[in-house]
C-alpha cells in the first residue's frame, strides 16, 4: 500500500471512529444521520436502476452499462441491522456494480429493534 493510500485509509478510519454510535444518540437520530450523510454521495448516472418489490420489501437492480449476463451480486447494506437503506448505500452498490461489471441487487430489510 502506498503512503498516500495509507493516509487516506487512516483518515477514513478516524472519521468512522468519531461517528456517534446509535447507543449514544438513539436509533432514530442514528438512522437520520446515516440517511443524511448519503446525500453527499451520488450514484453514477451510467448505472441503470430498476425499482420493484419482493414480498412487500423495496428492492432495486443496479445495472452498469457493461455487465456479465450470468452474474449478479446481492448487496446487503451495512448499518448493524438497525440502520441503513437502499438510499444510504446506493452509491457504494453502484460503484461495486461498475467495478465488477455485474448487476447488483440491493434491498431494504426490516430493521431491529422493530423487527427482531
């Protein structure tokens, strides 16, 4: 790893460590913070989006311009099962789609503690 990459990674890790936990600010504030932070990142416009529902759960296909027809990635967003959504992780999932040249399925799932 180059020195520049190490510095960037170190800065990212410091930033992640400094974020408040949902224990310290409450789940709703944590969820709102995560959703608002997603506004800083925009998915690549070249990725085609197809929205649909799976048994009442919102989902999206993210299809890069060039992709393998027989491959897919099922992306389960982060958030510790208490936060996160398609909206908060769509940018990252679209970047994965482009880099892997693979369609990505991203979906919302029921969050704890409402749905243990």
